[in-house]
C-alpha cells in the first residue's frame, strides 16, 4: 500500500467521527435541522458558506442532485453556516471525550496540523474552505480539523480525477461497486440514484467497453478504475512529500490505534458509503 493510501486509511476514521457519532445528530437536531441527511449536508458544506444545492452537488460529486436539494438551502433557514461549524466541533469534542477519555493526542495534533498546513488546496474547494477556518485550541479538536482538511484535500483531488476519467457521479459509484466496493444497494440508499439512472450509467460504461454484460469490470474498466485510484493517491501524496516520510510515519503510528478502535467497535460500519475498508 502506498503512503497516501496508508495515511488515508489511518486518518479517515478519526475524521468520520463527525458523520457517525450520535453527538452530531443531537447537536443539529437542537438547532432545528430535520434528519440525518440535512445534518450531514449542512455540517459538511458549512465551511463553504450558505451555498445552494447545485454547488454542493457539484463538489461533493456522487450524491444525486435531488438528494442534496432536499436538504439545502433549507438547512440555512434553521442555522447559519457559522452555527453549524460550532455545532459540528462541539459534537466532535463530546464524541472524542466519550470515546477516548484518556487519550493523549498532543503530538498527533501537532503533526496533523503540520500535515494539513502543507496539504494542497489549489483547485480543491472543500479543502480550501476548511483550511481557512480558525484552528481550535484542544489537541483532539486540532487533530480532527487536520484530518478533515487532509481528507477533503484528497477527496477534491479524487473528484478531479473522476472528471478527467470521464466518469459521471453515478458511473463513479457503479465502477467502484464493480471493483469490490460497497454494493449497489448501499450506494443507492446513501446516494439516491434510481434503478433507471444506475442502469443508464451502466449501459454507457458497457458501450465504452468498461463493463461486461454481467456488470463486471472489463480489463479496460479495471485499468481505468486503477488509474483513478493511482492518480488520487499521487495527488494526495504531494502533501505527505512536503511533510516528509519520517513525520508522516510518526503521525500514522500515533493515529492508527485510534482508528482501529473506531472501526472495530462498530461506530463506522464496515460496508460504508465512503468505501473505507480496514485490513
């Protein structure tokens, strides 16, 4: 496993606390937001400001635009982006204190911040928006904000790679599912592409020689999917090159035990729409 992918696997679960912990939903319910998806879209999009669903669908990429439009811009009528930024940070604070009451993450926070400050943000709107936020004071929150910037930097690069590969949002999901990622049913539940849209995306991939009649990736399809993953890793590795291998390895070794707990205790489901695997 290359360095960028190894770091993604180590850091992503700590960032994902914000998506899966009950504290986030409790905080946004208190503000009046309706349901888990409005909470998700509102909190994740909050660094961008009160943007409309078209922008969020574009930069998040693989969600059905109609799904985004059910949450935005309505979320901004219940809470401002600034309120949601406070809510998500408070939720992470409470969740980490509950999950890791005795953890000392001061060194991990220091290294995480250094990594986030050299992570590429040019052409990466979600990463840039998070990088523009003020840093919190508590080490466990500094670490969370750092992992957020790092994962959004990687994610923005991944979207650019999908666009360059000619994979539409739905086709990105079809191909990753065919490559052994989450099932069609998981993706449809969490991204809301209809059977008809999924079929149309698959048919276009077949016409391009990327899927066979059974829905499996062809040799060309596997090569394109691997190219997407390799380019994503290459783009994400720019920041790790800047940090240096020694400090990158140290950060990995400090955070991985926390992520192991998060993945093994059931907080993050193994078949999750982030396509995050733990092995």
